[in-house]
């Protein structure tokens, strides 16, 4: 069994296509979130993981991020396309729109966020954590299917599972962050540590704890996230399925060289 492209589906996104064979996997870091769906889409071999489990039973802080990335690596995956539900911190980033992340700010805690706990001491650069080449493919595809897209965005990642307080939300906005997630970290960095390209496609479901000066916008609820994601998940699936054949096998980016110069000594 092997695959070239890994897909990680977030909230509301529990399957990719009907023709994938479900495979049980195990890694030195435990089992991945779900069985892995392996098959062919648009002439590419893909492997699909449902981040929260097929029945949405795994909360963001308990997702086996290392097992998920390791399982994809074991299959030979070189590029990952991920989908997640996100909150907006800015008026211009509206519910129903798509954001391609280019930067993250980690505010999570207590998560096992590296493969490098042992010697040799390894410091991987996270200056540009998302693959620019994959982001281009995603942007092109979004244009073709007429999805409303923000080609860049800084995502602040909080631990969850609770949503932000109003003061936290105000603080994040004041820092200039665009959107908020509970799952982008450490997922993106674990992929980077393994030299795997990673594209993060976020779908905006809400305005976090509301917007200053817009008292009519209520703070987000889980019910709202589910309802809004259900509306847009078809669009994101379509975007990913259309994007897969465009992804070149030969990589022009530098994601595969993430460990060059990262080892001390
Ligand atoms: Zn790359």
C-alpha cells in the first residue's frame, strides 16, 4: 500500500470519495485518528484520514497528530492537503469563505509537537511552515470552482475544546491574526519535520466571540460550526478532488529539505 498525496479532513469532512479502500494502520506513536482510505483520484494515489475520527469522537487536543503524520509518511506521502473549520477574527474574512494559511501562531499547550525529542538536537525552521507550491495549486483550483478565497492568512491555534473568551478574541484581533483554529498546530509542523509539503485549507464557519462594533453577531456555538460547515463541506471536497490531479509529483518547493542545516553540531 502506498500513496503520494495525503488528505486530512476536519470537522464535517469524514470521507473523500466512495471508492477508497479502508486500511487499519499502526505507528510507533499509536494509531491514527481513523482508518486510512486509500485509492485513486484523478490519476493520483491518495490516502485520507478523518482528523476527529469518522464519527467525530476525538476532540482537537486529543487528536493523535504524530500518528496521523507518521502513518501518511509510512505510506510514502510527500504532500498533504488538509481541511479544517476555522473562526474569523476580521470582518473581511466572512463565514463560508476559504482561507489558505501561510503563517501560524501557536497558543496550544500540552501537545506532543515534535518528532525530535532525542539526540541529535534538531531545530527545524518554521519560518515558512506551509508549502507555497501547494498553496498555488489550491488557489488556482478555488478560482476555477468560484470559491471565495483568501490566498493568505495567519491562523492562531488555540488548545480548545472551548471557544475563546471575548477578551482573548479581542487580543488575537489586536495582534493582527486573521483566523483561529484548534488543530493547525502541531499538524503543520510535524509534516514539516518529516519533509512533507502541507497545505492548510480553512473554511470560515463563524466570527469567534463576535466582532467589535457588530453587536448583532453572537459568539460562536458548536451547533453553528456544524451547520455552517455542512453548508460548505461539499465545496471544499470538490476543491480538493479537483486540486489532486493538478499537484505535480515532482516538487519545486523546498519542503523536502526541511532538515538541511537543522541538526546541531
Ligand atoms: Zn512543498
